[in-house]
């Protein structure tokens, strides 16, 4: 019998296994399912956390999505793989319509800079004027090199019903040259601060991630002759400094910087995961909850691999016209072949962001028909059976009982209490006076919780039954 939380936690984390496609075509991993078993609502899959594997309509083959709410219409841009790629539109974030590219030919300046260019990367849109949109995009001379370019395109009067019409290219914003620079000018993302100043985050590997100020009117560098590039984040856990895709939101006095750590584009072997830090100013310094700077590797974990969702990243947070905080990202769907013998098809995910009592963001559930419907079915109590997950490890069963006790995986006894919209779970530690505490927020009308324990490990839970 396992009687302490640390011992059970260790077993949970050891239980996580990842699928490997073998040369004979079979898959090796105890928790891997056949590609024929794809489920839109994976709540019945005991090895999957509910809804992590949801696939929106026309949601495959998406990398680095950025979504903007344009007068109630959701507009999605993403890495193309071919020219300026496609634009997607939706009214509900679930059903997407695919359109053509916003610019049909490679701009002249980019064609001269990269004659072999065939794909832009990581486009991100922001409003311009009353009815306009601007899209920042990037391109590199070759994968793994830092001769790269960030450009911007504009549509003066954007029409969601004709989203590919009216676009023109404005040209270069900033570039990097592998012969002279130790940064990589890719993955642009912008934020308008409270005083009306416009900032652009960018970077990948090399010396880290940066922020630079833009001119809100031109959309380009405020000081093009001598731009002030501020280093804001590094991945000190990785000798290669594997981090990219910086993106930001502002809430309640802080700018939250979301970053993808790790390696992308390797299917289920991708190590991408999303981390976050925050700052009182848009140019940093960004820190974790202890005050450690992101330039020194400080961060809070936000989202990591959890079967069938591998390598979540390439994210952009946003707030929609309904007031919801959301984050668009891609993941590698472990139930589908991407190409050849590589499993993990790139898939669009739009996930809600919840907020902890400490002010830090937490992963909500992906937007699906089922999770939207949860808001119409409020549960009176938390009593019942739950899926409980620690640090994105193997999902376990948690029974919350009426008498204030709870049992995790049939092996560990704890206690619980609810205060307003907060749930606290307590587990025995290594001594009679030592406890592990999960500090959680309840969401989706008591169908879900998320939070962290005292070591900042992320905890998620989803109601399976009970609590009417």
C-alpha cells in the first residue's frame, strides 16, 4: 500500500510512455492506441485526459496558429508550408473554413533575399485602424540557420466573408544575418501596451528571445537605424537554448509572456511545451512566481505533452469578444500518421485559459461542443469521480466523498474543502505533520479544476460522474 503522496507521485510520472513508430510498422508503448481509434471526445479513453485529442473541423496540418477575433469572426493564420499558405475563418472556434493565401506571390524584397523561398512561418495578426488587419510573418534562408527576415502585410478594410482580398505587403521589419548576428529574426508577435506603445517579441534558439519597439502607425521599427533589442528569455536547461514562439497578453497589471520550450516538428517525438512568465512592463524583466528571471531560465509550466497531445506549442494567447481568455496552439496528434513513418499529425487546438488565485494562468479545456455545453450544466458539489492528473503524467481516478475525504487511485487517502470557486486537496507527506497541498480553481460549472501544488507542479482534473 502506498501511503504518501511523494511515493505515489513518483509512480505516476514513471508511468508516462510515448509511442514510437518501429521499422516494421508497429507501435511500441503501453498507452498507445491504433490510429483507427480517433475520438472527437476522448473521455472514455482511460489513458487520455479528456478532450486533449479533440480535432476541430479542418484542424489538421496546422503549425504556429494565431487567432484574432474580428468583430465576432475568428480569423486563424498559421505556418503555411507553401507560400503564404491559407487563412481559416470560424464563428465558433470548432468549425473552420479554409480559404486561400492573403498574398499570392512572394514579395519582391523577400524573393531577392531568399531566392529559394517557398514558405512563410508563424504569421500573427493584429487590428489596425477601424477595419484593418496587419499580419507579421517570417522566413528563413534555411531551417536551422539564423539568416532570417520578419515582414508585415496589411489589409486596410478587412472583410471576414472575403478574407483573402485587399492585402498588400509593407516590406521588411527586421532581419538577422548568420555572419553577423547571434539572434534569429523569426516568430514575431506584438502587443500594444497601456500607453499605446507597440512592441514586437521575436526569436528562436541562438542567444534567446527579444522584444523591440515598433511604430504603431507604420507597423515597423520605431528606431530603424538603431533599434533597441532587449533580451527577455533563455532556456538555460538546454545547451542549444531551445525556445521560441514568444507571445504576450496583458491582464490585471501584468504582461504574461508565453514561450515554447523544446523541439518542434518531430511528430510524437517533439519536446515542445509551453511555459510562461510575467512582467509589469512589456519589455521585461519577465520572471516566474519566485522572481527568477526568464533570461536565467525562470518560468512556470503551462502545458505539456499528454497522450494523444504531444509537443503542444507555437502558441498565441488572445481574448475574444465574449471576454474569454484563450490560447491557440498546435500539437502533434499521436493517433494519426503525419508522413512516412512519422506519427503525430500537426493539429490545431484552441484552449481556454483559467486564472489561479495567485494570478498565474492555468490551462482550461479545449473548445469543443462538449466543453461549451458544460457551461449550461452547473453541478452543485464536487462530490463524485474525477480524472486527476499531476504534471501531465498518467491520468488517475480520484473519488471525492461527501464526508470531506478523498481517495486517489484507490491507494491514497486525503482531504478536501471548497471555498467559493477554489478547491483544496491535501495529501499526507513523509511525516505526520507534513502535507502536500493542491491549490485549485474550479471551472466549467464545477466540471473541471486546475492549479498547482506547493512545488508548482500543475494539477488538472475533470468530473466523470456525481455532483448533481
